[in-house]
C-alpha cells in the first residue's frame, strides 16, 4: 500500500445535495462538480470519498470527505509500485486516513471511543504534520499543518504550529456541533518530539495526555521505536485495509 504526498491529491469536505444519495452516484456527482469548478475533463480525475458521521455539522445534511487526484498521477504511482518496488499495489491511501488507522493502536483508543471522548491526535510529521479529531472511533475532522518536525525547530515555527492546532480545535467545536475536544495527543513520542510537545502544550486550550502506540514486530517485540516523524504515515498506510482509490468507486 502507498500513501500519496499532499501535492498529489486534493481533499475537501463536501455536502451532498441529497440526504440519501446512492453510493453509486456519489463519486460521479463529486467528479462532475470538481471538474466544473476546476475547468477539467472529468475523465482526467480519479475520485473517491468517505462519509463523515451523520451528526457532523449539527446533523445538517450528509457530508463526505471527497478525495481527488489526477489520473495520470495515479497511473504513475501504480507503475512505480509495479516496476520499481516490484510489488502488486493493493490500494493507494492518503495521509489523513493512514494516521487515523495508526492512532487506533493507541493503548487507550478503545476506552476513549467507548466513553465518547473527543480526541485530537496530532502527528508531528515530516515534511508536514496532521491533526485528526475523532469521536467514538470515527474521524470527524482532519487538517494538514505546514510544520516539519525534522526541520522546523524555531520558536516562531512552533508557535505557528500551536496556532494552527488551536484554530483547528476551535473550528471543530463551533462548526461541527458535537462537543469540545477533551484532550490532545501527540505522536511520535521520541525525546525530540517530547520537547516540541511541551512547547506546544503551553499555547493550547485542551489538556495534553500521553499517547502509547502498541506496535510489535514479527517476533512479538515492541516496535514503537520505529514510529518516527518520517515513517508514521507509511506505517499507518501499511496497517490499512483498502479505504480509498481501490478502484471500486474511482473509475
């Protein structure tokens, strides 16, 4: 499985015109709307989608995450996997969904989901970071943050990252109507990232709690040390069953 880079796709939250639009019609509708807006040939677009929970945005209408990619780009990714990596490509994913699967390995994920807690998982990644907000095991909102955890070590960059995270939390609370974030969890939890986390926490309204990702290697040994800013998305993608760009709705 491969996870795309940000410049290789476009993700948008879209409201469907009909509350009960059949799944088979959603991708076609999204493709035509995107092509019209961007002045593109609909046949040049690969489209897939994932539903937001029904109570998102105060339950007003049906909302989806619409994911768009250029067909030539997707063909290049497939050729790269088959020729260079010499492997059969099962699916192509995007970082937002890769992170969502990875955070389900958090030791307290199931308990938080059962209790209905709203959790913001923030990946301090490289070359970019992501904030995912979940409730009851469902992804409600995701935001990419232009912070490179391996290169953006200036105080100004950290302050801007904290501002972006706080704005994401504020938007979620005001616009989605499902409650306030109970806690923010950062990953990975290396010593270098811990220093970043302590600096960011000072500027956030929600409390910070520990994240413990349960990963084991083939021998059953702890493998959480492999979770780094530059590897987290790839690890998350490898955990996923096909979610987007499987070909089922992307034709």
